[in-house]
C-alpha cells in the first residue's frame, strides 16, 4: 500500500461514523478514529490500555455500560477471554443510549482491529434477548470462583495450538500449574481463605499475560496456561517471571508473613500430538517439578529422545 492510499484510508476512517480502533499485543490502543475516541473519551494524543479506558469511563459513568459490582473482578474475567480467538462479534451498549455491534479481529501476534456500528434502531426487546445469550455464553467459559477461563475454554485453546502446528504454524507450549501445599493452606486457614489465595493467584498470572496467551483454572488448585507460537526457552523465561511475582505476593492482610508458590510442568507441541498426549507430557513435567522440590518450572524431557526438548 502506497502512502497516498494509506492517507486516504485514514481520512475515510476519520470521517466515518463507524467506530474503528487498533490495539497492540499488550492491549494498548495504537489507533482510534474520531468516532471511537468520542464514544470512549480517548484523546488523540494518548494511547491507554483497554483496561485503563474501562476503569476511567466507569468512574465517570460514561463509555460502555458495565452492570457489575466489582469492576476489577470483571476486568480480570473479561481479559481472560478477550482477543483469544481470531474473530469475535458481540453487542454492547453505551451510557449515552447507543447500542453497538462490535467485531474484534485478532492477528497471530496479538494485534487486534475493533470495528463497531450503531444498531440502536433494532428493537430493545430483541437486543435484550441477544444480550442474555451473550451473558450465558460468557458464563459457560468462566470459572465461578476465580473469574478466569474454565476447563472448557482452555481445552479449546489447547486444541487451537495443535491445529495451528499441524497447519504449518510454529509450535506452541502448554503449561500445567499446581499451587504448592495447597491442602495445608485450607487445613490451616480454612477454605474461604484458600479461595482468596486461588483468586490472588489468578489475578497475578492474568496480569502478566500477552494477548495471545490463555490462562484458566482446570479444577481445584490446578491451572493451565497456553503460549501459542512460543519456544520452550521463551516459555521458561515467562514462567520464571511469574514465579517471582507470585512469591512476592501477600494475599492475606491478616497474615502478612504468609506467602505461597507454584510448580509448573511445561511442554512444546508436536505436529502429531493429540490433546491427551500433549496434556500428558505437561502433567508429567509437573510431577517432576513436584518431586524435585516444588516452587519451580520443569520442562518435559522425552525418556527416549532426549535431544528434542531436554535440558
């Protein structure tokens, strides 16, 4: 595309009543046309993250209508699914009374194009039915306790890594994570306090993800993390940073000396993988992390071919 065409497209977007925005892989806005900036109160010379836009507009009662009691919990829950698939379409309403049809198109590197059209002319009862449907779909992919993705959503993301690899894409990584000695936490402090630790862990990890990564709770104190198009070496660096952040967390105000850790098993995808084999290797690596002393990351080592992934 030459400069003249690019400039022409920019002018068309700027004059259009359709809302257009582009976010980078860390969910920071990199372009927004006039209609989008006006709807979400973004100045032309700033580049806030999506979460920052939601927070400040919610504080002033403008932008997207958010029918939530806990904004931060809603942000964590929404970010665990936002931009994880190549395309998504949904409806949303604004505090100024407009109703928008929003589409999100995501590239492999996490950059996302958002386009929204005003559909306020559609009958309110029809919009309410579709909104109820969208809420039900979101709930079906959400872990009730932590607000992050659940097993169903994570399973689909694991399958996507394998499908991309089989189609000629780069290998991705799967991580299975277990909180260390979590039963002792429940026994000593009670299950309600244990739930606080689980929520804190989910919040800490979710804040460190790239857009292309997906994280969720598989059940109990077990979580999973998918890292598309990521090498084992890069994945280990990501996980070591997560370990450092979690080690420093103090989730229990009444017990300032309390801290916790996790163990993680890591493996890279193979073109011939099934979902069960992919997960089995990560689970085996998790077991090795535990028997090696916990509070660490362990990459899977093939007992037959120790050259492919061995450390």
